[in-house]
C-alpha cells in the first residue's frame, strides 16, 4: 500500500540549530515527492519538490530511493520556520496525492 | 490573480443532515482536488476532478461525492452526516491537466457536526 510516514508529530529546536524533518514513503513505482508547509493562519503551500532539486528558504530535501526517504533539512533554523510541515507523495498516473500526518516544527529563541 | 476560494468558511450541521461545499479554483486551473484534514489523520485525499470528470477518488464512503462544472468550479457533498465528518475540508487547484504538480490550496471549510 502507498503510504507516507512522518514519525515526529512535534520537533522543537533552538534558533541556529540544524533541522531535519523525517519523511519515509512506501510506493512501488517511481515517486514524485513534495514538502508542503502551513504557517500560522496561512494556507497550505508548496515548499519544494524533489524533481526540482532546489533550495527554498534554506531548506533542501534529497530523495533516497534505497531508504525510501525524503527528509527535509536546514542547517540553521530560524524562528520564522516554525510551522506545520507535510510530506506528500504523488503516485504516477493517478493524479492522487498521499500526505503524511505532518510534523509541527517549533523554533525556540 | 485571485487565489482558490471556498465557501462557506464555517458550517455547523446536525447528524443526519447533508451539506454542500463549494470551491472556485484559480482562473485557468482545470484540476480540483478535495481533502479532509483532521488533527489525527492529517490530509486525506477525497477525489480529484479535471474537465468535469472524476479521475481518482480516495477511500471514503459513498456518502462523500463531488462534481465539477464547466467553469472548473467544484462542489463536494456529504450526505447523512456523522459526528466523525467534523473536519476542515480543503480544496486545491492545479494548472496542468496531464500531470499534477504544484497544488494551490484554499483556506478550507470548517465543518462541525453536532
């Protein structure tokens, strides 16, 4: 079955510390993976997608097919990074996203 | 360009009633997806429409249905409401038809079933 797992409901880090939000997926096909973010009182929005191999707001994510993971990383957390982060899998040919349950990141001053 | 809009923003219904939620996508977007968001389950996919056709649906009972109009606006309907249907219902629109990429989300409709 296709599944996205985000093992941490809450992750608290201090400002300036590195951040890693974990995402593991289960999918037999070729995955398209995304990170979406929801800041307080804002809409859910795309943060980055693996196919673009880009860095957005200092965040990067590398697809590791061997470990079926797509962890989100940032070397130095900022207070404005505090938000809810969702990892999502797009199953090819189905037009269907599967979201993880989300991780709340709190960056402490 | 106006973002995705959803109406109403809040709804309170009684168990057993039915409800219709509306979603207007970004102008030019032809794909609309619906999700149910709850604290314990996160976002769960309900269905996706493109050019008035449902292309995929999630694992929800038949009480959940939807449709899309020729102007790409979409509605979802929940019949015989249950307490467990209380959730935030999100819709998202996408520009492309052949391959969904970035989804643009609406603010959601908060449904409370009493």
